[in-house]
C-alpha cells in the first residue's frame, strides 16, 4: 500500500485478521510494548530485522484467517477472489509491509545518503507474484501518474501475446489517463507488434479498436513495431519505469518497477528512438469534412468487396430524400460539402445498394436508434424525428427484401464481456481501404484510416470471424421481424407521448 505508514498497515492487518498485538509479539519474539510503539509510530523495527519481521508477520496474518476475515482482507486490498494460495497472499502482504516501512522511514529520515543500499531498495521494487502483478501495473503506476501536471508515457508490448488480464490492464490504462486529463497534460504512445494475431482475433481486434477510438481528444498514438513478445515495458518520463517478463504460456514470471533517474532516462530515450525510427502509425485521422471534401468516402463506396460493421446507425441505407434532408441539417450552407454529398447519395442509391454488400449491425445499436432517433451522420451526432426514423427503417427493410446482393445480419449480444460497457466498434472495409469511426465527442468527429498492412489483414479476419459467429442472426426474415418489432414498440411509445 502506498502512502500508509508501517504502523497503520500493521494495525489494519491485525484488525482485519481479528488478531491481538500480544499474539503477534509472541510469534515475533518481542515484548508487546515494541508492537505498540510500531503501531503508534514511536518506533520502527531495525533495518537489519525488517525482512524477518515482515515475512513472519505476513505468514502469521494469512495463517490465522478464517473464510470471513479472508474476504475482509481481500476486499480491503482489492485482491481477486481467485487468489486462494496462502503463499502468494503472504508474499503480497510481506511486500506491502516492506513498502510501508520504507515509506515511513523515508518520512522520518529524509536525508538518507543517495548511494546507500537503502535507496536501491526504495527506488527499485521487484515482485515475483504473477497472479497479483496487475495490482502494480494498474495501481502503483496510477499513483505516480497522478502526481505530475505533465505526463509523457511510452508503452512497449505485444498485446496479442499477453493473457487477457494483462491486455485489459493496459487497455484500462487509457481510461485512467482520461481521468487525469482535466489537470494533467497527457501524451501517450503505444508500441505493439502483431505476433500471434490469429489467436483470439475478436477479443484482440476489439481491444485495439477501442484503444484507438476512445477519448478522441487525447494525444494517444498506436504504432506497429517489432517489440519483444515476452515483455511489457512502460516508462513515464522523469517519473517511473515498469517492466514485466512472461513465459511462453503468457504467465508473468516477474515484474520490476524503478524510480531511479538513470534507468528512467535510458529507457525513455531508447523507446522514444524506437518510435521515431521503427514505429509505423497504425492509422491516419481525418475529420468528417475532410472525408467528404477529399472524396475519401467516395473512394470507399466505389471500391470492391464492401463490408460494413455498424456499431451504431449511420447515414447508410437512408432513402434519397431523407439523406439530402439530414445533410442540409448537419452541414448547413456549405455548398461544396452538400454538392459532394449529393454525388455520394446518388452513388449509394444506384450502385452500392444494388451491388454485393455484407453488413453486420449491432442489434443494440439498431434498437437504440429506433427508440431514441440518435444516429451519427458522417460521424456527427444528430437526432431524427420518429417519422424520419420510420422512413429510414422502412427503406432498410425494402433493401433486405428486394436486393439479392445485399446481406444484412444482426449481432445479437456481446462477443466479449469485458467490452460490454464500451461503444460498439464501427468498421468500413473494402478490398484496399479500411476505415474506423472514432467515437464522436464534442466537436471531434474523426475517422481513422487504417494504414498498417498487418492490421488491415487482421480487420478482414476479424469481420469474417464475426460474420460466421453463432451469436449473429443471419436469417433475413428473422432480421426483418426484429426490426418491425422495435419500430412497432417505438411507434406505440411515440404516440403515447
């Protein structure tokens, strides 16, 4: 535990385990008065004896736990319920006691000589407890990040070669960075490789898409780079360095965290050089206006092998007049954009919707649109009336019924539970052009043009895997029935209001 004194932590452990100071004193071979002085902060164990004190105390606490006190202790430390090995739990408590001892001693004796063995212990912490390792990645690093008003982070990791827990820990770090952005200027770069990309392709691809598309105003860039597939390295400039080593079975062998300036500087500038010399940006970003004016969207719909994954309903499959109506509403008097949109609309109606086309729609996104009227018109949020929605859905039903080339399937549920709170991904795929929608926020309505050839290939495999997935509704009459049901429910609610 960070920023808690040795005495406070010791007192808390005794309380959580329902044990007495006198019992601990007997185990350690000390008079109970010594334990009392440690707890009230009047004294500390000697540096010579601290390792033995922490080890024997942690073993005593763990061995004395009942099922109830075990849950209380895990709840306090936020330890996963599946950690049920006493040796691992004991080691975790031992390390926390040592850390709190160092913290307390550093407060009491601030002028420790910079070259003593003491500073080595304070500045570098190694953990050989794989099942609890993520505590240090998500909590300890976050505590350091939170102390700076400027944060420059570089992470090197092959996410495709890590276990799910560690992949999610890195993904969740972007959420933690977003929490800091009100007070901290954030810059983050992720170096990753794609070795092992065919394993868990749905999980992995959604994870990467979310890391790119979430929090669009954050300075967060992802690069394809040849990185060590058996390690994670993360460095915050001028603050902290973290490293974890994994075996071939994706299990963590050990981790190390350092605050030593020399190590931090060397690792930061080494990774920074890798970004500049070897890193290949996975995407280019374009605004909605640029996508239209530069004819990038036109280029997409004129391409071959069109496949669409719609996490939310967009401008697609609108009838001709409704498309033009919403275009004028969104883009106002911008004649150049409106003229280009009319050309796009003509091509969609006369070519795209009569050509071979595969479309996957998240049923939750369809239901949300029908009930609320909220859609993203060229990634710009708008809200349509019920009459406009009804016209839109009727046109989709007409295309499904009359077109032999257009296949529309519904995604009934979530592929990965860990992402169910995130916005469903949207992908526009063709033979040569792959596009993602950035989650719209405020005035940021960007698209991500995928430029990396390896990730393009992964997106193709990802779509094909979903297309044949068992949770996809592929019977067109079932799809039509569900759409009509949602529209009927929404009509009843609309009329009652």
